[in-house]
């Protein structure tokens, strides 16, 4: 192909528009984020990572008020040094049940009324029920789908509508699971797997529909991280832990902080050409 002049970074260097350095593409100063299930576990870890690079992060969760651990993390975020042009992130907590569409919409509207914008949405709230398929109680099946599937849809709708209305080229990140890609060995969880597979497909549909509005939608599929979600089952059935670790090429369970890199990449300007993608963060579980 014949070119008329410099392309790529050479073109950027010859133009008058300031180029963004690699590190600055990860800054989220003055951006507003919502993280559902941001009360603990992966949600809180991702919320803090976003706040550390300057975002104002609203942690939405089902508990009426935040617990001591969450307040400690909030106070840590308050003490972080300020970033470029004095920008500083922070964490806020708001009660919202993702399965309750009305409540969620009111909460998101309240955030927009207060902050004037919304740039990032992490649809993370989820529950796991380990049950043999043929014995899975109907209520368990419904509850898992209500939280993990309906809850993600309601979250994306509530935030996506605001992004569209405000003309913001936002980034929406859906938290799926390796269980949405493959059946988990030795861990029967039919409702969970169905919900996580469904939201992978939802991500692709939403990405295509929302792209013309400038809104990106991607998903992350974690696999066995040390959080309350899996700790409860490992404590109940100690053999689970060794099985989960042994089923991964990396041979261990993930630490919650190992989700940070991918959320920072997907939330901000380092991933502006990425939509409809899924990123596995699973210690290699799905590679075998
Ligand atoms: N840990 C893993 O190995 C792993 C692997 C794959 C995928 N994931 C996914 O990652 C996400 C986070 O998991 P985690 O391990 O951090 O779980 P976790 O420690 O159990 O935390 C789940 C969070 O979701 C909140 N939540 C649950 N139901 C809710 C509802 N109806 N409305 C609002 N919030 C609700 C909980 O709220 P409260 O604290 O207020 O009760 C909690 O803060 C989930 O979607 C999970 O499926 C996790």
C-alpha cells in the first residue's frame, strides 16, 4: 500500500494534537464508575483499582450499609496521593439489589444527578450455588438467574441509557466466568454456568447494538479467585481447593488483586478499539 505521509505514531508525533502516553491511557481522572457487588471480593478490588487511577466509584450492593472492611478500603482510597491536575478518586457506597430493576434505576439516576455523568459500568454482582443438576431446587435456579442474568441486564440498561442520554462513550464490563465457557469439573453449578454463558452472549449482542452510540461492552471471565464466593464452598468441602488449583496450568487459585490489570485496561482509553471481547483470567483453566 502506498502512503502519502507518516502513519501511526509518526503521524501522531507530527500533528499538533498532544499524544497520550501509555501510562496516561490508564488514568480515569474525573470519570464516574458504577461497580455492582462492589462491597467485597472481586468487585471491591476492581472498584479500588479504578479509584486509584482517579475514578469516582459507586459500589452498589445488596447490603443496607457497608461493613467495616469496605469502610477501611474507602478510607485507604481517601489517603491516596492526588493524580494529574489534582484529580483524586474516591469510593462511595449505595444499597442496590441488581435483581430489583426499579431500585437500580433510581440509584443510577441519583448518581447521575449528583455527578453529572457516568463513564464506566462493571456489572459484577453475582452468586454461586453448587448443586447437582437433577437436585437443583427451583428457588436456587431462579435466584441465580435473577441475580447473574437479569441483574446484569438491568444494570447495563440503567447505566447504558444514561450514557446514551448524556452522549458519553462509556465502557461497560460484564463479569462472566470460566463456567460460562466450560462445565466446571467436580463443581456442579448448572444455574451458575447457564447464567454466565448467557451473559457472554449478552455481551456480544450489546456490543453490536451499542457500538453506534459509542458505548463499548466487553466481558471478563475469571476462574477461581480467593473470595468469599469460593471460600464458603472450600470450607464446606476442603477437597475443592486442591481440585480447583490442580485444574489450572498455573497450579493455584487467583488472588483478588490479579483482576486489576484487566479491569483498568477495559475501563479506560487503552482499550478504545475493543468491544464484544471476552478476557479469560483463569490461570490457564480453559487452555487445558
Ligand atoms: N471468585 C471467583 O473465583 C469467581 C470466578 C468466576 C467469576 N466470578 C464472578 O465474579 C463476580 C464477583 O464474585 P466474588 O468472587 O467477588 O463474589 P463475592 O465475594 O461473593 O461477592 C459478591 C458481591 O455481589 C454482591 N451481590 C450479590 N447479590 C447481589 C444482588 N442481588 N444485588 C447487588 N449485589 C449483590 C454481594 O453483596 P453483599 O456483600 O452486599 O452481600 C457481594 O458484594 C461474580 O459475578 C462471580 O460470579 C468469581
